[in-house]
C-alpha cells in the first residue's frame, strides 16, 4: 500500500485557488455533478457544471469533515492542532510520514507505513487528512 494525494474530483470536496473556494456537489435528480463557488469571505457566488474544470486549485477539505455549508456560507469546522487520521511529517530530515492513531494531551501516536507505532512528544507538521486529501492505493495503482 502506498499513501498518495487525492487528485481526482469527487463529490463533497472543497478546493481553493487564490481567491475562491469550490465545493463539488452531486445532484441526484439529473445525475449531474456541480461546482458551487464561494468567494474569499465564503459567501456563495454561483453554481455551475463540472465542465468548468478545477485547475490550479488545492484540495483543502471535505464537507462534514473539515467544512460545512450554513446559511449559504462555507464554514470551516474548528479542529484541534493534531487530530486522529491526520497525515503528519514527524522527521523533517527524511520527510517520513505517518497517520495519527491516537492523540493524548502530551503525545501523539502515529503509525508508520512499515507497521511500527511510535509515540512522539514534539511538534509535527500536518500534511493532510486521511480520506480527505490523501488515500492509500495499491502499489500497482500509484
């Protein structure tokens, strides 16, 4: 298994470019996928077909995990500094990544991709969230 960044467009994703946020929505009535666009103040601007493709945007979240829509505004859901399922870089020299399994007030316990578990009590860099910005794929698919 290999950890990779999610690059394809899926319903519920939140993408961001320099000035706008784009939320991917699926319409179950006519089986079409739409993009709802929000400005930098997170106020809804327009809804358009997926034909206006996502380019030069960064995947930053997913509805109901990192963001929610409330009164036609895109709201970021508050999160702790480090959460379970966060992808973290715990060794800046080797860029070694891990998925956080458990968070306690003093330490976090990520699992390394070779199956080891390790308690860390120092600051780590958060790279993304498992299932939101990253996913596991078979080595052949990567």
